[in-house]
């Protein structure tokens, strides 16, 4: 049986491990003494009851207790922490708000969890250049609120925008409901200041529209804490559209709703947002928020258009025509800003609302070409029946970023293992259909096996070379995101032996 993500993580199934020779020669008490001596005045938590809140991120099925948690509030303190950890070869796991869903901030036993929660300042806001300079603990929502008096906003808006932080967004290249039109984090961050494992302060990118040299900023965004610690970011601000209106379209079948996505965008315009919910997600959200969704719909599309009023009117007319031609039997158009926000509240509340349907749920993340949406949803339904676990689908349909919610009960024997296995099959399905195993949640510890399917051995080896260039001692977030090649070889051999290849690509290992 394939080991669980946590077991694989603990046995060193991911990116280069910290060498660890020095840290093994020091007792935990000596490590704590050296940390506290280097950063007087900075909290270093080590008591079991203090560590418990940090034992997992949003992937709560996997938990591990770190040796300690450091909570610095200045760049100088982070530098001292990294110097001590580098000298001791002590693993360091950077953490933002802990809202990640792939285990990217899962602690390591015997390692240090580095919380950036106290870095919460908006350092500068420049309305003329439309930029904001912020610390990594600032939330998405806080930036938009600070920019609002100037008629500006920060575009990436994950459903967790009220809590998730810029540092975590940069680590996972987060998107959100409006990323179809306005882009992901990588398109909205102009520069970052990072600390290397040796505590060297570097600036990647620039406040200008372009910067000299290799585009290391794009490499760093989405690197899941493996390459450096973000201590500051300069983000792009955009003018707030003068008008936004939302259409809710109900369909009698999931197939027709999924097919409508490609047809709609094929008409020549890109909506500000285009989201999809199936009946399970609709019922959960409606009972939770009472947004006015039609409960009998097999699927809903939420299509938002924004811009000048004349442009919005034209796009709304085109969208309504195409949605009706694609089989929508019910259309509702928001008539006020309050109504628009209520309709979005239902979609944004779908994840917490899932807690009303089952004691536990496992939120997956994968991206496929839009043309493959109907087939993907049909096959996810078949996998759901095969595993005997309900799956609610609520996702960014416009860019093909799926978020299947696998419902299960962890108190029942083997249900978590079945949910994990089903999630792995969905990730593999995304690759088979021409997509990728993640869109914005990251790989973390959750999708290490699927990385072996997504990439060839030569590609994975190149990832390790990049990791080595930034972090030669391998102390930053070890065991995450990039699997070791021997893991992929073992996985491939296991599938060949069983005759259960997910598809022929795994034979490359």
C-alpha cells in the first residue's frame, strides 16, 4: 500500500533533506538555549500546549509537533534565527496564517517552525504608481481596504482572503475568484525581499515594469518556502471597476454547465470571474448563507462582468445569450451591489458550508484545460461512486482550476485512507487530461506521489539543482513539494508490480 503523505514526509520523501549532522549533535535544550540567546525578546515556544496550535496547516488530517516555534517581528530577528539554524543544520519551516491546504506548513519533528504572523505592517502605499509595499503577514483583504480610499484594490482574492497572508500567497502562487481576468499572485507581485538560509537579504524583481537579469521573482513565487523566507513584498494595485454585475445561471445537468464554460469564453470576451458549483455544493451553500440559489439545479455558473457601465451592459447581454443557448433554464442578474455580494457570499462560503454535509472533508486542487471540464466532472463522479465517498465540486471554472471536496468521516476505519486515495486519483486524472496536479494550493506533502507522474526524472533533478542553488544545506521546508527520485522509482515499481499504472507516463521512472 502506498504510504500516506505524512508517512512519506517523515521518511524523507520530498526535496533535499537538511544534512542534520550538527543538529543531531546538540540536545533539544541546547538548540533552544542557542535560539533564545540569539534573539532575546523574541518568543520561542517549546511547551507542548504552546506548540499544539502549530501542528498543522489547513490540511488538518496530518499533524506533527515541531521542536519549537519562533515568532519574530523584525528582519534582524529572522536573520539571527536563520544563522543559528544554518549553523546547526536545523530544519526551518516558514509559516504564514496556516490556511494552506496541502501541508506546506506542516512542521517537522525536531525542526523549527518560523511564524511570520507578526509581520503585519503596510509599509507604504503609492496611489500614483499603484503599488503597495507590505510585510508578509498582511492579509489580501487588508491591502484592498487600505487602497480603497484611492479607488484601488489588490486583485488576488482567494476565498480565505480575510485570513490568508501575502507571504503564503507568494509561497503557493494563490489565485482566487477573479484570477481569470486579473491573474494569479505571480502577475500581481512586482518585487520581494527574501532572506536566504544563510540570512542574506536579497531583492527579487523591481517596482518598475521590468527588471534586469533572470526573472528570479517568477521562479520564487510558488516555490512553497523551499528557496527563501519572504520578509517584504511590493504588490500591484489596480483601479476598482466602476461597475460589476453577476449572473447566476442554473443548468439541469453538470455536463451542459461545464460545456458552457468553453463556449462562453469562445465568444471573445473574458469575464471578471466564472465559477461553477454542483448540486451538492449548491445545497450546502444555500442552507448556510441563504443566497437565493435554485436548489433544484444540477449545476450553477456564476459569471461576473465588470468595467465601465456600457461595456458591462454589452458583456451581460452576450453572456446571457450564450448561457441560454448552452442550456441554462434560469438566469438571475444582480441588481445592486448588496445582491452581488450576497450571491458571491454563497460561493465563498462553500468550503465552510461543506462541514454541514460530513464530519470531515478533503479539499483537492488541480487544473485542466477548459475543454476537458465535462469529461473531468463525469470521471470524478465515477471515482466518487467507486470509492463510496461523496464529492462536492465548487471551483474556478474559467481557468479550469478544480476544487473537489471529498466528504468523509475520519472516525470510520479507512475512510481517511480512501479519501486520500481518491484525491490522488483525481490529481492523476488532471495530468491525464492535459492539466497539472495543482492550481493554487501547492504540492506540499499532499501531492508528492503525483509529482512523480507530472514530471520526468530529468525535470525533477533540475528542480533539485535549483533548490541546492538557493539552499545548499537543505534546511528550508525539507521534504516538501519536490520528491526525491528514488521515491518516484519506488512508486513506479510498485504500480508496475501491481499492474495498476494510472496511465503510461509513470513508466518513465
